[in-house]
């Protein structure tokens, strides 16, 4: 999922995911943020992380059987898992970068962010909250930081390993 999110974020800025400009601008968030290297205050950097949304209500999974009367049918269940995309933008253009992602993540078309996400079964929930601009202390100076959160739904299809065999001919009982 992270590579798909990275490709969609690159598409928001019109960058190729394999370009050096994209790897400098967009980075996966560090697991230990206290020991993460700090980019210069004059550099624009976007950190992202995708986490399960534990606050989302679980809905019962719909049963999507192609043909339930088939004699040897393997049932499948499709659900949409809730995820949260956290974006932290640093640099002099932090607010503009967050607003660009918020607007462009929903643009559809060939090689556009929404198309990239849809092909992977990921759907962003529309109308995320406005980005939040903060001033983060760095030594004796301040660093611009902008936080943005986008809710996602990712389609997950599970196929049961056990097969359900239907009775095609009922057993005959002879009564005398």
C-alpha cells in the first residue's frame, strides 16, 4: 500500500516516482521520530504514514458469492478496511504543499492520483479537514509544519479455504 500512496503523492506534484526530486520531497515517516534526521529549514519535505483507523466502526462484511447454487462453491468476502493517511509537510511551502495534496488527491484521469489509488483498490474519503499550520521549535528557531489527515478505504477480498459442497442429489431412502 505504501508504494501506491507514494506514487499518488508524486502524481499530485507531477513527479515521477523514480525521480530524485520525488525522493527528496516525499518520504515515508520514520518509525522513531525523535531520532529522525532533520532536513534544513529551507527545504520542503513531506513525510507520510498509513495506519489502520481504529476509530472506524466495523461494518458486517457483505457476502459476495458469484453463484451460491454451484455444487463446489468457494465463498469470498469483500470488505473495505479503514485507513488513515497522515501527512506532515515541512519547509517554507508547507501549507501550499498540504493544500495541493488535499486538492489533487481527488483528481481522476490517466496517471492522476485518484486513478492510481483506485487501481489498487484504495478510495480516499472526500472532504478531509483543512491542513493545520503549526510552528515547531527547532533549537532557538521556528520551523513551519503543516499537518493533513486523509481517511482512506481499502478493498480487501478474502477467499475461504474450505469449500462448501452442496448436495446435488438427495440420498434415497427406501421405505417398505
